[in-house]
């Protein structure tokens, strides 16, 4: 079964590589990863279909790029990921159209799953904290990805300390629980039997996975999934380039699929 799963995901990556490469050749994507800023596209018109939602913090901007931390890997990361998700599930997600929403947007409540990149640079207002708190308490699920200690200072400015400071504006009494391979999220669709297979985007130490639970009770719903010391969406973004081995991209896709399936079913 494990071998069959690996072959299925590898095949879908291969399909994606061909499609993405063709679009890139036509000038459709790629500006951000070439070091240029890329324009932020309008949000998808809400139609009830699953839409990848990226959370924006800080001033609104018309462009995404490396100097805009919340936008890292946009739009290729989510477009590639949604293509994979559609190849192996019946979710029928939007692929090219993705949404970017601020934390205080009332539109956020329409979407069960949200994603934030570089949460170590996240600052939050009282209004944003109140809205985001309500979102999580009413059933929302958030994925935090792409941050590590070396990308900032321990207290504030890019690492865990900065992330925790902002998250506690949302849920002051939150307990961050170290997750191991037995948690259901790692078995929601694909089997992740060991973290040894999880790729490490930064090549410094091992990735670690943490969660925040409803009412701080590990027997209840996981409301926040935190990937620390790695960058899952980096693999999604570059999966059509050969920059990283296909096996590593596959594992990053497996994690992402599991997160979405868990968020949609809990």
C-alpha cells in the first residue's frame, strides 16, 4: 500500500510538472520565484467550492514577493498544491483562483481552512485578533508554515518567539502541544508513519510539528497545525523544476493533503 501511494503521488506530480511547465512557458506564472514581484490576482468569486485561503498580515500590497513574508511561494505553491489535491481527491478545489484575506475579514468565516506563511513576522491588531479568535472557535482550522529560529530573533522578528507572541493575542491561554506520528492528522488520507521521511527545506536540524487544540484538550479538535523549522510550500512551488527530488516533493504534498482532509472533516 505504501509503495502504491508513493507511485500515485509521483504520477500526479509528473502530470503537474508538464502542465505547470507549459503554463510557465506561456508566461502564466513564475515571476515571484525568479526574484521579481508578481501582481496579486483578485480573489475567487465565492461559489462554495474549496478555495485555498492565504492569510495576509501587515499593510495591504498589490504585489507578492520575497520581501512580503506572508506571500512567500505565491501563487505557484497553492496552485500546484490544488492541482495535486484535485488529482487524488474529489474536492474539486479552485486551482488558479486562490484567496488572500486579512485576519479581520468577515469573509474568512466562509472557508474552513486557512494558511499562513512566515508567521514569525506576523503582527496583529486587536480587531484582527478578535475576528481570528472567533473564526477558530467557530470551527476554523489554520496551517502555519515556513518559519524557523534562524530566520529571526528568538523573542521577536521571524522565529518561534515572534509567532507565539502574536498567537497569544488571539488565544492568550493557548498550549502548544508537540505532535508525534500517532496523531490522526498524519493518517487522515496518506500514512505518515515517521517524521524521518518529512523533507527539511532549510537543511538545519529536523522539522517539528506542533498543535493547538480546542479548549487545550488534546482529545478535542486540532484548531492550529504548526510546521516549524521547515517550509512545506517551498516544495509545492518548485515541484515542477527539479530543484528538489520528487520523493521530497511527494512527502510535502502528502502532508498538505492530510492537513486539508483533516480540516474539512473535523
